[in-house]
C-alpha cells in the first residue's frame, strides 16, 4: 500500500487470481487495518474497502491453539498460528529472520519475489 511498484504490490493485485490461496484470521485482519491506518495516507473509506475485499477473497480461519511465545514478536506468532491453522506451507514476508524455526511446523518462508517466482509470475 506504500507503493504501486514491487513484488508486494503485485501479490496484492493478484489476491483473487486463484494462483495462491491467501488466508486470514480476525486478529491478522485487525492488525492489517491498524497498520494501514497508522502507516499509510490511505483514507478510511479506501482502507475499509481494501480490508473488506481481502476478507471476501481469502480463506478465513479461526485460531484454536496459540503457539505463543514461539517467535520474538507476538505479531509474528499471530501469522505462524494462522499458517498452522490454515495448513499453509508458505509465509510470504520480507522479515525472514523474524521467523526462524518455523520449518518445524512444515512452513517455508519466502520473500514476495521468491514466491512470485515459485508461482511462475516472474522468472
């Protein structure tokens, strides 16, 4: 949301492409909303529309088991818990170092560029 260039924007623009299945949980979507309000100049109506769209096209998952504290940052634990609950094999993030040890859960960490390569969107 900070730029219309780059791999993250490309992934966001492909969210309903059926090339991958995004997953969300209530805590994560609330965190996304807070970050958009705090760190972008996007107006409230646009943020609401974006959040609603992400909710509409993503798989929704309840978190029944908390793995906390497992990672250094509780916000990262929230993402790991969603990956486990949704049986996701990949977390896409630039913060690779923040997710050390998640391979024990069968989860791989890929950067947005690495993920786009894996799904055949860039070479």
